[in-house]
C-alpha cells in the first residue's frame, strides 16, 4: 500500500484527485492549507507528495523547500495554474520531481504519479544507527549495544513507523493503521499497548522508565531523539 499526500485548496479538484488515485494499492490523504499539511506530514510518512503552489495561507514551494531542508526525499509533484517556464524552473530547483499545470487530465496525473512511485525514492536510510541502536529493516537485523534483538513482524512494523517519524508523536490511530495492514476489520483495543510493552522490554534498558519509546498521553507514542 502506497500512501499519497495531496495539498490542494480547490475542494472539487481535490475530491477528483482523491477518487482518481485511491485504490487497492494506494491511499490518499488530502489537506487544503499549509498549516494542515505540516500537521499531517509531521504525523505520518508518505511515499509521494502532490503539492499545489498557490494556497490561501502561503505557497506550496515554501513547504517543499522546508521538507527538502529537513531531509525528506519523498518524490514531489507540483500542481499550479502558472504555466510560465520560470515557474517550472523555480519548482524543479526547489526540489520537485515533476510539475503539472492546470487544467490537466486526471489520467495524465495518475500516470505521472505511478511513474514517481515506481522510482521508489526512499525517505529514510534502510539502516539506521542512533545511540546504542542499529536497525536494518531490510535484513531484519536489530541490535542494542551490538547485541542482536529478536523482534516479531508486528514489533518490526511498529518500530519502523516510530523510528521513521522519530522526534514526532504518532497517534494511536495512525499506528494501528500502519502496523495492522493485513485487512483485519477489527483490532483489539489493547493490541497496540501490548506490542509497545513487548518492544520496550526488548529495547529499553529499563522498560518501566523508557528513554526512547515514550508515551505521549492523550495522543500516542514517540521515538524520542536524544540530544
């Protein structure tokens, strides 16, 4: 399942794009302002971003520059009513991977989206080292202080979501959606809490006083970034 983020202030166009791109292999999260976009992007990792340039509270180009400065390498497609060559150059120099001017065919947009997704640009390194930990999600090799730690498939999924969003609180609803992706319609209320407890017992020096996998009360959990 690919997760696509759309920033578009035209409600009708936004609905059309969501319908055109949503399917068995892709979900679309749509927001209409920069403020809403920043909140959504801080909470969840996306495989592709589609950003409108002209917004009621600013420019999608500013958001693009911010994301690239923060190391977010997800492919970005810009949407704009401006068809001047200078605007296209500015967008590409800011870090965009593609550029589509309005009006456009949804079929063309879908083809451009699929082309970017096939490139599979990663947003984070597959091998992550931080503090006492080394995580290699491709090889399923997880270590603390050089000692291998055995993790279940569910624990690996949870750890990956938290680590890829390290420094940002991830809601319980988002974690359930990202971890339990087997199509089950119902996940027991305490499934996430139990998985967090097991993961802490394997990774934290003192599971009762976690340094890394911390609870954000009323929201969810966060993988804390140490100074």
